[in-house]
C-alpha cells in the first residue's frame, strides 16, 4: 500500500503534506511543554537566586549544546540512513526534563535539566529536519518549513498561556509538573507517525543542484558567516524576561503572556516568509538583521511597556524568519546524502552564536544595559556584509 503512494505524483504530494502536518502536531505538543517552561525560566531563575550572567550563560550554553552537537547526530543519522530513532529519543528528553523542574530548589539543578532538554534537541532535530526537507521538496521548502514552524509556534502560544493560568492559581512547581501531559502526547503522535512513514527519504524530489556530487554548495559557508553574526546579536527571551522581572516593567504573570504574544507573531511570520522564500530565495534573509536591529533598544533602554511589547512583536517575527528561511535555505544547499550532516553543521554554528551572543550580553547587562544594546545593534549592522555577499554568489550561480 505504501508503494502506491510513491507511484502516483498527486498522491505523493498529499502524502508529503500529511507527514508535514503530523510532524507539526508533534512539535506543537512538545512546544506546549518546552516553550511553556521557557516562558517562566527567567523569573524562575531569579526566584532561585541566580544572576543575569547566570541566565545568559545557562540559556546560551543550552542553545550551544542543543545546536552544537547536531552535526554529530546528523552525521550518524545519514550514515545509518535511519531518522526516526534519534527523533524519538530526542523528544523523550522533553518528557523527562521539563516536568522534573517541579522538584528543583536550586538554580544549578534547574540549569542541568534545561541543558539535558537541549541535548535531546540536538539528537532529534537534524533527523527531523531531514525528514521535513524530504517532504517539503514536494510542496516548496519554504512553505513546508513555514507550515511546520507555524504549527510549532501554535504550541509555543498555548504553552505560556496554560502555564500562566497554572502559575496564577498554583505556583512554579505545579506549572512545570502540568507540562508532562503535552510532552507525553507528543511522543504518542510521533510513534504513530513513524508507523505510517517508515521511509521518508523516498519523498525527496531530485532537484537540479541538490545532489552536487555529494558536496555541500560553497555558498553554504558564506551563509554560515551571516548566520553567526546575525544570531549572535539577538537577545534570548529568558534574558529579556530577566530584565523585565528585575526592573518590574511587567509582573510574573504578564511575562509568559508576552512570550505567547511573540510566539503568535512567530507563527504568522513563518507562514508569510515561507511563501516569500519560495519566490525570492536568499533575498528574504534581509528580514533577519532588519527586524532584530530595534529589539535590544526597545526592550532594555526605556522600561516603557509599549516599547517592550513592540520589541516582543519584532522578536517573534525574527524567530519565525530564522526557523523558516534559515532551515529552508540549508535544504537547497545540501545534497541528499549529506542532508542530516549539513543541517547539523548549520545548527552547531547557530547554537554557538546563541552561546557567544547571550553570554556576552549577560555580562554586559551586569555592567550596563547600554553596552548590551550597542553590542546587539553593531552585530546586526555587520550582518549586512555577508548578506550582500550571499546575494552576489547566488546571482552568479544562477547565471
């Protein structure tokens, strides 16, 4: 029965869309758990007695591990030609680590659990993104990744809102414990998905330039420089939330609502920019430094609620563009036989950038928020240099 889907082109496209939707549902449920936790991690660390530097280092280190190890796990997935097992193992980390935060009384233990969850993301994401790229080749990579990101961020909206309700009536421990439910449901859907789609590689459309003799396109390395610079200048939400808690700009209950608002914008931006990417390709990367530029000044300088809300709207849009356009572009630059590895390398660079940028910004915030703003703005302006280099290389390759 499975073979028939691959013998008929129209059925294959429908088959691919269903796979994208199912993986989107998995990410939606997992994000209810993870993003629900992330929306209160900044204030939670403050309650546990951690400093802004600790928040910056822990979130940056977590992102570095979550992204930095992906090249290894992506390589292993490609070598074995098996993508479902690492995906399932990676989602198990959400089920284990997030609810366990309910039992934590020291920030050191909370940091370890958050890092464990990020390590699980390193295991699952290259394999999952490779599966997505195979399916998305049938519908447009920008649209495919945009649809997945939109569903992912629906969970990121629901998670903080649900956590806000639990936090209002109970407390931090009960909020983390509640998140075991969506994490468990995500695992169930994923196992069902694996049963329906045992060989997702067969969905890949062989496009001109994708195979490239098994070599990654040279433009990928210039693209990587752009990613490093632009991502390093973007402040993480936990660092922004820590500032909002410390400066009393918003209450503990209001902060996760801000995060939910940002994730809603993320979902909308992902759908829109996914379509834009399929039309204009790398030109759409201009949204990343352009939208990131005003975030730090608006979030850290004035302490005005309206400016902070604007910063959160922009932050959500940037996350949507990063998770859609950046991932879709990697699929165009990598051959089928090295898809997992290339996604892993990209993710490692992406995570290292989060680690570097948020560690520096956490330290600078401890001195003065003004220095954090200068650092962020300077990097986003610098990101336009490799951006124009990318456009030039892309134009020359297309001639």
